[in-house]
């Protein structure tokens, strides 16, 4: 239930971040204008240069998209959920201020694609904040859909896509999706006429006033049945003048063919004269509202072609019509017609070049993971005789050894070694609590599981010095050793205490490695079977079948732990078979066949192959020999022999 809730929240956040990042990245200049609005509200507009606001626009929108993708694929779950929570706290506070003070009418969180009121935005953020809290609380409950080893492909591909293909391309050309009321195909004349008739219309600020005669020529321009080029520059002072020859050529072209050509700007006479001096422009200039011009085209300058009051083409100054395209009259040219390129084909392009590769990668990754899993089961020496699915594990128990630095170095060495030479069994390292969070950051947990050596028998509260199962889980660990003989003996852990610990560990999704085993006196008195049975009955036989299936048993004769004395392979097999038989009595043969039972006690590379060859021994819990990567690897490799 909790997992479902976390994953629903993760999906809601992922969709919101991807959409909001995308619609902003597709229109970097629009986002920059919005940032400028915020700076104006804070009185900072004049101190922050334009290139900074543009960089912030691109980085912010791309980062939002990227975080959304990470959430969707459950990549770097803890870090991403923390960043998302911080962002949501900041955004919720910011939008609360916007809703109360109302300095800007639309916060711009979905660009021009979806305009929300400030209060709607605030409540939307409250919902997303709640989802971010849930996801941050249980980040590891987010189900992975790509393995760690392949997630870098998703990260790099998504970053490249949003930064270069979407934001970069939109900046160089024009936004690939135009959500404004001046997109290609808009009948400007009809929209403007509705405004004149007193209807609600987004063209209220649209006017064209001739600079020469000082008269409003909007109607004249929009009623014209022929072609009209509108060169749009909100500010001529800031306009890019690299294409001045091309602009002059286009003006001459329009003169030759009898098309109208106006430059619309909000600049005053000084700006116009300066532009004329620099470019030699001879075309007429008209005054238009600055915000309207910025809305009409996201390029300074940009070129727009009107025919019969309809916008049929738009070009940024980087992609002006070429001499070849304008070699004949527009009536006979491709650019003189409304382009067939529509929204559906753009969406299809994104599906083909972004969504499809990621879907294929995910499917390939899952198939690969699945085939590895099958292969692992096939390498199981027992599989030749009987198809038993239980997992083979070699787990290390570091006990109270290794300071943080040495522990990290050992875990890193092991990580590299096993990445280079993949094990044929599950590998787990159980470390002191203080190592867990640091090691979890780099350990490839598809290859090496991480576990604690203990956890508290209380959920939380005033238990100074204790570490709860939830805390262990929150470090990124997946396992916990419980019932080790050293804890039973030195810390007086009783079956009842262990029963509580097992329940709490499972409640927090930790896999329990539950230790049982007899002392020397008990062995000498022939009581070993009795002892292990009582230990199982006292702490884990209360579990439901489903929960018991999650337990790994470790049989560790106390007399063999750290003494150099190993139980013979036959002795170990005999009691492992007995343990399996009592599990079968309690839960049935199928559960018994699936339960992993490890052997522990002075297990080394030299005796591991003989022990692991026994049908009821499914690996080892290793103490001393897990403190050196080479020794531990030697035991792991016993599964390759
Ligand atoms: C252990 O304590 O779990 C253990 C098996 O130790 P060693 O391998 O050192 O005997």
C-alpha cells in the first residue's frame, strides 16, 4: 500500500516536472521574459544582465525536465527526491507570495501552454509538495525501471535532448511548439476584428502605427489580400544585426514583387535612426506595443509573413528565407503557402526520437536483467538435478571492524572487483551502522547488497544509542543480520526480542539474515537440532508464509565462529537438511525448497567449495574472511567451481 502511494506520488511529480520543464525549454525567450517580470517585481531588472536571465531560463527549464525524467525512471532516488523536495518548498512559498501580493498575473510555471491563476498555481504546488514529501520520506520505494548500470544512458540522452534539441534549437530557430495567439495559421484579421467588436480577444494590445504618418494602419495591414512581410523587433537597440544584408535583400525582393514590408518595433526615433545607420534599412518603420512584439515572435529581429490577414510563415533572424526560396514570386514558392508541418508531426518526431529510444532501451534493459537472472539460476549447481529457485548468497559480516575510511576503501575495492568479474551468486556485505550511508552512495547494489549487523527492537523514541530498522533502511541498506550468536550472548538478545526485531525489519522492507546455531556444550550433548528448532520457533516461525519466504537463515555453530574450527561439510549438510525439514513441516516443502540456508563459521576460500557443494548449503555468512577483498572474493568464486 505504501509503495503504491509512493509510486503514485512519484508519477504525479514526474509528469508535472517533465511537462513544465518541456514547455519552458521549448520557449527559452518566453521563460526569460517571465524571469525578467519577477526581477522587475523585486526591483532587480536593471542589475541582472540579459545573458544571465537567458542562461537561468535554459538551465532551470532543462533541470526541471531532467528531474522529471529521473523521477520517472527512479534514478538516484535519494538525491533526486531531496532536490525535488527543496524545489517544491521554495516554489510553494514563492507562489504563496505571488497569490497574496499579486505582482505578476501568471507565474509562468507551464509557460504559455497552460495559464493558471496565482491561487490555482499555489494549490497545485501544495499538492506537488505533499507528493514530494511522501517521495522523500520513502525514496527507495520508487520502483526502478532501468538498472543502475544503464541509467547513465537515460540521463545523458535526456540532458542532450532537452538542452540541445529542444532549448538550443528553439533559441536558434523559433519555439518548436508555439502556444501563443500568433502561431502559424492564426487568422489575425478575424481575431483583431472580434476585439474591435468588443469580444474577449488576446489581440487587445495589437496595433500598427506608421512612424511616418503617425496613423494607425492595423486595419489596412490586416485587410490586405496580398503578402505582407513584418520584420518584428521589440527593441532595435538589442536586435541582432548579423543578417542585415539578408534583410535588405528581402526588402528589395518584396519591392520587386509588390509585397508590403514593414518593420514593427517599440523603439523610438533614436533607435530607428541608429538601426538605419548600421544596416542601411530603407523599409518603413511602425510602432507596436513591446510586449505584443515579444509575444508575436521569439526572435529579435524575426520575420513574419502575412497573407490575407493570416500568419503563414515565421522565421528567426538565423533562418531567414534564402535567395533560392525567394527567386520567384511567393505565389509560386513553397514559402508562400501555409506549411503542412503541423503539431501532430512534431509530436510524432518527439515520440520517434526521444520517447521510442528510451522505451526500447528500457525494454532491452529489462530483458537483459531478466536473462541475467535466468542465467544465475542456471549456474546453480543444484539446478541440474532439481529446479530449485532458492538464491545462492555469500554475505560478509564485518562485525566491529574497520573505521569509516578503511570500510569505504574495502567496499570500493570489492565493488570494482565484482563489477569486473561478475559473481555467480548474490553477494551482501553487512557493515557497522556508520558505514552504511556512505557505502550505499557508490555500491552497485545490483551486484552487492548492503546490510546492517543489527537493528533495534523498538520502532523509535527515547532509546539512546539504538538504531531502528527504519533508519537502517533509510541509509540505502537492504539487509540486516539478526540473532547473531555474539548478540545473543553478549547483549542478551532473547527469542522474544529477536521476534520484535524481525517484525520491525520486515515492516521496513529489510531482508533478514537470521542466525541460529548451537554452542559447543550443546553440540557435545547432541542437542544441536533441538537448539536450532527452538531458535526458529522462538523468533521466525510466527511469520506468515509470505513473510517467512523473505528470510535467509544462517546456521552458525557457535564453536566454529572465529575459532578456525569449521564444521565438516558433512556435519554442516546434516544440520542444514534438518533445518530444511523443520521448515517443510511448518510451511510445506515448496517453502523449504526455496529457503536460502547459509553456513557460517570459519568459512574460507579453501573450504568453501566443499561446503557449497552440499545440496542444502546455499552459501555462507563470512566473518573474518570478509575483511579482505581477495579473501572474500575467493569464497564468492567457490560458486564458479
Ligand atoms: C560470523 O561471525 O558470522 C562468522 C561466520 O565469523 P567467522 O567467519 O570469522 O567465523
